[in-house]
């Protein structure tokens, strides 16, 4: 963790606007970004989270076809739904870009074509002939979400250019097909990506190997155009490929950050002092890394991300969260359970280790977590507030301070962006609750214990943390610096933190937004 005060830009994955979010989406890139941003601010840093939807991803065309709606309408509708889901889970975006909106469309296009022009001038692009299937009936190239068959590496069923089973990436002609269509020979652009030189702070060995395997397998080439009728135009039949130009999108976000921060240069400018952090799932590791590495190698006025936060998949009852199989718990389902704040959902998701491998979301474990968390909020906070002792001007107990210093140091290490492990924070909260058992409710130390609890829970449980901070008589957001400062305002002894009961009938069902919209 960087000790001196810094400015950070955190960029989580850009979701495809073809449906709302489920808890598997939330628990990965977005919750990680929000936890880290809140923690950095709590330590006195400036931290922005900026992202947007990936409106030119091919899967939006499949949704549009299914709903018989214009593609742009689908993107705009689900952008709004995703934004609503993020806010419901208290994922605070400083900006959430819709590339199709009047506000951002021109800027989005300018950055993509600007980078294409620079890559051409640097001689970093190869033009390659490809064989692509053509569906005469639907009048479309079978690329992206329309490309179905078997992985050429492991023979698992695949859709698109990526195999979730083995992590392989491939070109359309390499997919093993069990059907016959007309074939067209087309020209597409590929970016030459260096095989060395990428700084991978926060990337584990397995993901490094996956990335290097891709680079070797594709001879250091990353797709820049694909054959489709949806996307930024390149030629009569080809469009700019969203994954290849992912870093162009991030450069746009870096420019938005520059304006918001009043900085002199883009956050990704090589001489920028803004610390940039990417947060994404393992399935996006290759396009995130390859696009960033390839573009910055050719355009050396820009730098790649300083740190990467990568998560593996969440499983639900032992099987991967899946939109297509309706195997998910949706954010709107959670929000519809009246009285449940997002804090307990966030707390449970954060407790699952998805940094080293896939983690399992168990409905039974979640309901148990909900019950236990409500109990300690009621018993350790709400029941005690009416009689808690306001601290005097004396020196805090040395045993108490030693415990606090040790646990805050462990929190510091767990949320270091180079070794980011939010699942190690939830045991610290339990340890602090256990330590609280030794502190008398009517002692001054209990006030300080509550303040320490606030600092531990705020990044993960922002609603509860913020409420407790204000109840204890402090203004603004929770902050670690100056821990021994007495409150500016009276303790709000009669205020209670909401612990209403969740409806235990949390079942898997078809998402209401999957039906044709009216």
C-alpha cells in the first residue's frame, strides 16, 4: 500500500448492457472497486471509480434480436438498469458512461479513432485475411455471440472467441463447427502486442500464464476489427472490435478523471501521478491486459494500469452464476426484500475468497450470515448506544490501543492493491467483535471500540459504518487519521441502525427483465 496521500482512479469492468446484474457480477469487480475506494478515502486519499457499459459488445445484438427491439434501445434500457443495480448495492461510481448517449458518443468515437490512427502511424498493425462464416438466412457474419461450435483446444462448447473451460482464445476459422455455411474471405486488423515488458502488479501466476499462453498462441496479435453490422465502422463489413480497443475506452475514462480532478494530464499519461487500478474478472484478463500492453507499447506517452485486482467466478450452490441458465440471484430480487440493506449482502460476498479460485455462494450460508450480522448489530450497537459513555480527555488504555493498531495494520495489508484480499477483512471484523466482549459497556473504551468497529466495517458495510460514525457524533465520512479525536457533536443515543429481517424465501427464478419488455 502506498503510504503518502495519493490520487487514485479505479476502473472496474465495463458490463455488457444486455441484462441487469446478478450477485455474481456485483461480488467481483464492482464490490472490489468500491471496497478499495472507500478504504483509500478513509485513509485520506482521493479515489474515483469511473466505468461505463460496453455498448458495442456483440451480445447486445443477440438480446435485441430476442426482444425484437433496436439495438440502441436495448443498450440504453439496460445501461439504466445496471446503473440502478450498482446504486442499490451502494457501488458509488463517480461517472458511469453510456457510449451511445449524447453526452459521451462523440468523445468515445474520437478516442477510438485517435488510437487507431496512432497505431497505424507506429506500424503496430497487421492486416490479415480471415475465413468467416456467413449466414445467408439472417444476413450476418457468424462472429462474436453468433459464433458457436467447439473450442479448438479442449473441444468444449463455446460461443464467441473465448473458451471459459480452458481459457483459450481463437479466431473464427479455428472453431470446430458441426454445421455448414457459406464462407467469406475478409480482411481484418490485428495489433502487434509485445511478448515482454508488461508490469503485472496484483496478477497471480495462473493468470500470468494464461495471458502468456494467449500471446504465444496468437503470435502476439490482438484483434482490432471484426465482421459485424454493429460497432464503430472501419470498413464496409468490419467494425472496431470492442475488446481490442478496450484501453482506448479506458483512456477516455482517464480523460474524464483528469477533468473531475482538475489534473493537468490524462490519468494514463506516462507522467501522471494518478495511481490507476483495474478491477475485473478472470474471463476479462486477456483483453484487459493485451489491449493495455499493446496500445501503451505503441503509444508510449501512455502507461498501463499501476495495479490489477482480478477475481475468479462466483458459483451459486456449486454451479457458476449464469444468466443464460437463469441460475442466479438478481440484485433486483435482493432489493425487493423490504428492509434488507445491501450491507449484509456485501458483507457475505466479501467474505468469499475469489482471489485464488472460484468461490461458492450458498443461500443457506447467506441466510445464516444475515441472521448473525443482524444479531451483533442489535446487541453490540443498538442495545448499547443509550448508555454508552462519552470519552473524556484521558489517555486511552494501552492494551486497547495495541489491539486497535494491530487490527488496522491487518486491514491495511488485506486491502493493499498489490495483494488485494477483501475476504481477509471479514474475519478481522469478527475478531474485533470478540475483543469487544472484554470491554465493559459503561467504560470510555467501549466508545473507542465502537469507533474502531466503524473503521473496520465501513469499506464493506458503508451504510452501517456511516450511520455509526454519525451516531457517535462525527461529521463527514469515517476516517482513520486522528483516531483519538473526540466527537464534534453529541452522541445520538436514540438512533438505531436498521436490522429489519430479510424474507428467507430467496429462491432462484427467471429474472423479470428477461421477458420481452413492454
